[in-house]
C-alpha cells in the first residue's frame, strides 16, 4: 500500500512505499482513489504526479540551456535560431509522431521561438529564459490556460466519480506532458551531438562537466545527509517522472539484496527509449535518420572506459559516479550501462557507501579509497 507523507528531509510530500514497491507507477494510485470516492486523496495524488513530471522538465530545461550557451559562446557567428535549426528542427515532428520526417519551420521573435511542421498537432514553443529554457506546446499563455481549464474539468470528474471521463482527461494530459518530456530528452542528446560534430567528441568531457555541475550540485546537495530510504525515494521518484517501462507509465523494477538495491529500467524513458525507438510515437532509434545522434567512438573515463556508449547515457557516469566521488568520496549510484539497447539498464545503490566495489571507481578513472 502506498501513501503520500510529508518528508522533513525534502520539505514536501513524497511516496512512502516499501523500498521495493517504489518503482510502481504513480498513476494507478490516482485512479484507485477516484474509484473509491476519496476525492481529496485523489487530488493529492494528481498534484504529486504532476510534480514528478515537472521536476524532470526543470532538469532538462536547465541542462539544455547550459549546453546551448556553451555552443553559442564558442560559435560567435551563430544564434539560437541557427542552433535550433541544427539541433531540433530536423527531428521534432518525428518525435511528435509525424511520418515522412518533415523539417520544422522556426518563427522567432526576440527570445521566443515557435517550431511547426506538417502533420503535427502542436507547435512547440521555446522561450529562452534566465539560465533555463521553457518549452511548451503552443504559446506559454495558451498552454497555461489550457492546463488550468483541464485541471478544473478533471477535478469535477473526480468529485462526481465520473471514472471514464476522468481516465479520458488524464490520458489527454499524459499525452501532452510525455511529448514535452520526450522533446526535451531528445534535444539533450541532439545538443551533445551538435557540439561533438563541431569540435570532436573529446570535448564532451568538458561539456558534461561544465553544463551539469551547476544543477547537479544543487539538486543533490541534500543527499550527503540523507538516509538510505530518503535517497531511494528521491532517486526512484525522479526516474518515474521519465515515463519509463514497457508501457511508458513510469515503472521501474526494484530488487533488494542483502547489501544493495538494484533499479532495473526496461526501458528507461530517456536513454533506452531513444536508443530503441519509441513504440508509442512510432519513431525509430535516435541513432538513425532524421536524428543521427552520437554514439561515442572512443573510450573515456566518462564512458566507463568503454567504446560505443550513447552520448546522452554518458551523463549518468557524471551524475551517479564522477561528481559524487569528487564531492562525497563515494558513488551515489553505480551504473550498469547495457551494450545492447534491447537490454535493461541498471543502477545499483549499496546500503553501505563503503561497499561500492573497486570498479565503481576505476571505471570512471577514480582511485579506490582506502577501506
């Protein structure tokens, strides 16, 4: 049984499942509350579900801003309009489910960019904000009003126990927010590709460090003093917000062993989805046209000293291992990156930070600490 309870560590409500149940998607808990007539509980679950997703938006919008800034600072003859033509316009419509690989047109005004293409329901709007992009379906004010109206309507469906109407409205919203998520994730890998194509893949070591450290350091500062349970809750919460699993509802398999937890993503909603292709949108692997995203050819500390690693997935080496080792003296998690895109990815969290094996350090070029 899952419940939302206030976490003093996080300063907000968080799911308080048993550790191995944290990987279940959040949406069914909303539906269960609606079906059992628990109106306020259902609304709380809906708030939490939306917060899971919005937290992921924030990470992508900040990280993508820093990557775009990195590129534009070094390409003085290029504008954000030019970068969007290189990094988003070729594939945006395909990610949105269009056939025939249409190229998106870009209409810009100041810091506002609207991308549109034939066969796509939504225009995608990118607003260049303060060290963050804001990506919306349609103009920001249009999306804001649409979602405000949607929330009023779905709240009425909850209050009146109109189950079929509730499910239809929630399906509609999930379709929208999942598309925003997927565009932001695809754009991350696209930006890494554009940068590597211009200056060589070796530059990604610097890129990943300077574009991730500003937000990673802030987001995970509290992990230094978190309990194991708190760490599991925030880690798995973040991954549920990526719409992973075979049905893309945010499911993660969590295995408990005597000394560790293993989080199994099959597929995760970012790297694995992009490597395999998206069955819901009907789009193919992001290594193929119209994407042609980078698989790193060399072996580096930030690719776990392996060749042929997905450039996007390599950021997990920084977030899970390199940064935490540098700042805390041990990994936050250990990444088991799969060579085959059809295989599941695994994150391993040891119950005792002193038990991370030697390879958790040496694979990312770090010395093993004295035990």
